[in-house]
C-alpha cells in the first residue's frame, strides 16, 4: 500500500509539472487584456538611454483564424511619449498554442532590419519567404539545450558579387528566474531566441562553414497568465568587410519592461443581465490597485476612462467592442500621484461616472 501511494504521488507530481508547462497557461485567458511597456534603447555598450525611453501598449483583442491556425492576436502601438497617449494601434502579433509549445507568426524583415549594402530586392524577397508560423517558445524543452527554429540557405548577387548566405534562428530555455516588475515579482520562464545572418564559406569536400554577419540575441521572460514581462535585446556591432563591403555599424539594443501596471479584464458572472451598471470600485480608498466592476446589457462599443480631479484623461482602460456580460478590471495606479480620481463608463446606451480615492 505504501509503495502504491508513493508511485501515485510521483505520477501526480510529474503530471503537475507537465500541466504547469502547458504553453496556453502562460497567456491571458480572456480578450481585453492589456500590457503596458516601457522601451529603453541600449547604446553600443548596452547602457540604457533612459532619456530616449518610449512606451508601448499591447491589447489581446481577439482569437481568430490566421494563416491556417487559431491565433491569439495582439494589437500593438509603440513609440509613445506616455502610456496615456491617444494614438491608433499600428501592428499585430499572432500567437498559437499547441500543448507545451507557443508558435509565433514571424516577420523576419522587422527583426533583421535594413542592412546597408545587401538590401537588394532578391534579399528582401528571400526574407519575405520566411513569413509563416514557427515553434518559438518550447516550455518543456530541456534546460540549456539549443533547438533549431529554422535555417535556410540562399545565394544573392549584388553587382558582380555573389553571396552565399544562411538565415537561421535558434532557441534555448534556461532555468526559471524571479523577475521584479512594477506589479511585483514573478517566477518566469527564460528563453534566448537568436536570429543569425551568416556568410557561407565552402571548401570541398567539407560542408559549408557559416561566418556570422549579424546575430541578434533576444532574451524573453514569460510569466504564467501574463505572457511577456521583460525582453532584452543587446546592441550588436556589424562588420561587413569579411564579405567584401567596407562597412561597419552598430545596431542599438532595447530593454522592454512592464510599466504603469498590467490590466486584466475578466468576465466574472454566468448570469447575464440586460441592465447596464457601473459599480463602486473596491477597495476604496486604494493603494495601489483596485477592482472596477461593470455590466454591459447589450453587445457593443464600450469605453472606460480614468480622469484626475480636474478632468484630465489619465488612462483609457477599455476602448472597443465587448460582448454582453459582467466584467471586472484590475486598475493599478503605481505611477499615479495620490488624490481623487473619476472613472467613466460610456456605451451607446449608457453613461456613468464614479469617484475613487488613491492614498499613498
């Protein structure tokens, strides 16, 4: 009996580990979730250039069919001067989850960028041929072992020069680490995704040897239910003299971190009412986060906005179509000064405003 119990406990612990690495559990479960990031450039020595920092807002807006797979699609707007800047979304990312793997629809052009001297039409066409789904984040991958995401060789001709090239991407999962954010400390999966453009040298009868031209290592930290909480791409120096171009330059790096709190919008009731309502936040007073609950009586456009005591718009928490139902949103005001605030719910058929008090 003791032996059977021991075996059962082992199986239970193993099944728990497998479940915890299910890729979909690391992504928010409901549409409407928003992330707020601060993006800081890194100079050639990888020093943060904080005076050049900008902001980014991502929004999990829908689950759709995209290029043959179910996509958790995220709208993004970046280059903002503040989190509260009112501007349209300009980009879309697509994620698909299968067992312990997270697939990403890859646009290589946006990652490699423009490289002086080899931005020919043929090379750009070669890069575009990579646009498809790739198994990028492998949550059950053995720690500290590399895996290939893709690798492809080509030859391009510029003037009279013929260049054999290889474009590849590899991944590696490290031990889980604790990452401090504005919302607290999270245990995160740590991945290193490296994109490489290499020049191929062939000396028969040996196989081609790849001489790296550009290597872009991207370290990503992913927390359960939150997705990406930190992303670091160091600056890299590029020297093209080895392939016949007297050109050298530096590609700046970047540091992306959560800022101003992460907002999650959740459907909280199976009892769907035809009434509209905006409830008093709780707790109130609060520091630094509070829950705002509201009910939507009919599917349609919804906007939920926070204003300061003199009526200045501070943050738009919801701005788009929502299904009929009851919702709650976790509002975090880490970067807000203490004082009186208002939150306003607007729909096609209902408008309501309430007060809340932030104490620090």
